[in-house]
């Protein structure tokens, strides 16, 4: 009887850990299954069968497949906010910023290939809540990049609206570069070098246009 209180204290924590483990297993299985298909074609039973749980167990974690997709968006892009802030920090030199941005994009793709493939496919896919979640995350990235650009001397005289448009160009470019790197075989460094070299050149052109953009616009 002396162990009963301790047992009662442990059990809720164990149950919560098991619940979180099952939820993560559902996310992992969904991501694996989405490697070659879209979320709109993926069935709930297919996911639960891959995890080895009853279909009813799915609803303890997600109300529907769209919610699972939204959670995958958070997994895919949530940690990228810190990466972007780090890339924007540490100096005002445009060339160094470009090199850093391309390098962190390539590294993130290598470390999160399945997640990036999912984002690239679902950004314009058929599941509206997932599209909206991706758009919201990219909007946050744009705000963060705009805030970083605003601290640079070359941004003096730029309006907040113009800086956000510029930031959106950089974010869109990062997404396109990530998608291109996904298509390049990892074992083909020459192909990857072409992509990163092209990405740097494109960003240099954007930067050149930035330096000649008229300031003081309404």
C-alpha cells in the first residue's frame, strides 16, 4: 500500500508520454506515406495501419487529416525561423548575407528532405487548411526577413511596405532554391553546385536592384 501514491503520480505522466509517442508516430507515418502522394489522396486508415493503431485512435490526436497536415507544416517550418534569424544576423555585407542564406537553405534541405518535399507539394495542393498554414509560416518568414533588412544601412529611406515586398522576394527565392535542391540527386555535387551558384547570382541581381531602388516613395 505504501507504493500506491507514487504509482498514482507516475501513471498520468506515463499516459501522456504514450499519447505524445502515438501522435508523433502518426506524424512520422504520414510524412513517410506522403513521400510519393499528396495529402488529399492519403487515407486515415492508411496512416493508422502504418502505425499499428485503430482508426479511432487517430481522433484522439487530430480531428481530421487536414489537422495532421497542418501539424506537419509546423514540424517542417517551425525550426526554420531560428535559422532565418541567424542568417540575417552577423553583419551588413550583402555578399555575406547571400552566401549565408544559400548555405543555410541547402543545409536545411539536406536535414529535412521529407518535410521540404511535403511543403513543396502541398503549398499549392488541394487541402485548404494546409495551404493556409504554409502561407502563414511563409508570411512570418517574410516579416522576420523584412525586420532584418530594415536594420541595414542600405535600407535607409525605404518604406515598410517596400521592405516587405523585398523580403517576400527573398523568401520566395529560398523556397524555389529548396525545391530545386530537392530535385537534384544528393550524390551529384556538380548539379547541386549549379543550383547554389544560380541561386547566388539571382540574389545578387535582386540585391543590385535594391541598391538602385528609389527611396522616399509613398
